[in-house]
C-alpha cells in the first residue's frame, strides 16, 4: 500500500464546529500511504465533485440530518451521487448518517421500500458491539468491542444484496456490507476521540436527552480503544488500495 491515495470525505455535518470532519480526516491520513490526499466536500452546501473525478475511495460522515428527511434540496443530488458510486463499485465507508444513506440508496436501487426508522431506544455513548459475521474491515478486532454511538435513527431491515456483521442490544444492524462490492456501512463512530465523545455526551445531558439513552457517560478514558478506529479505517483503506492492483 505504498502508492499515495486520493480519498474523498463527504462531510454531512450541519454544526459549524464539525465542518470539515476533522476526526475522519485525521484517521484517513493516519492510515494511508505517505503522500495521500484527503479532499473534503460538503453535500449540504451543494458541494459535490463531478462523477468523472478520479478517487480511490469515499468516506461518508454522519449528520444531525434525519435519514427520513428527503425534501431538503441537497439530498436528492447527494443520493444520486452515492447511487452512481454504488453502481461503479467505488470503495465506500458510510458512518452513522452515511450508513443510513447507503441503505436508503440500496433500497431504491432494488426497487424496495426504504426501511429506515426512528430508534425505539437511542444510543448515545459507549456501547459494546457484538461481531456477528466476518468482514475485512473488522480484521484485528475481537468478537466484542466498545465504541462510541450517537444516533436516534437506524436501518430497520437489511437492504437487498447486503450482509450484516455487527449488532448491539438496542440496534440490530450496526454494520453491513454489499456482497461482492467494497462498500460498508457502520452505525457507530470509530472516528471519535475520548474528549470529543465526552463533550458530546455532556452537551446531550445538558440539553435534556433522556437519561436512559445515555450510555456510560464519563467513562471514555476506561472504555475507549484506539485499536477500533485504527483497525476499521486501516482495513478500509487497505481494501481500497487492493482494488487498484
């Protein structure tokens, strides 16, 4: 994996402090070959690259935008862009809203009803994932691991042509991949640092989020495992690099 890569980050963040998806950029640069380039574009600002633009892979960020929201003007061209990249088998990793976006587009591709919903019990905090199947992006991780969650919505049924490989007690579909394509969706946030996660939890508590939705606040220093982000982003970049051979 010595040849530099061109990595596109689609930044769907709506809070100005998160513009640029710096946590995702950090990981992409950390696990990529020297000289690799990470380009950030913002779909909510109608800032999508041309489809003929050469890239090695795409990482799709989370967002406070509801995955059930389809009428905002930026969403249709964003979904169309993702759909075309699915058809092209471009390596993609969707995180949280990005995970839900991939599912939404896959349901449409197969002519099926979109199976996304509000979660019965949201996950906000440090949760244990159970690995239920083999996936290249989980190589090096155990059968369970702790990671940060921050979502009120979820994929309620697997999109056609995909397989699931992780779950939690509150959310059945924590990760899926497209069969025979290097395309992965994960509901959780391996890109979050301890401080970022704990600040986010503190803000939610202050805002009055239901206490039973808050998981293990203040325990990040005990529960955070850097290997989770290192493995997932590193494995994804390796999958994308292997596609060039």
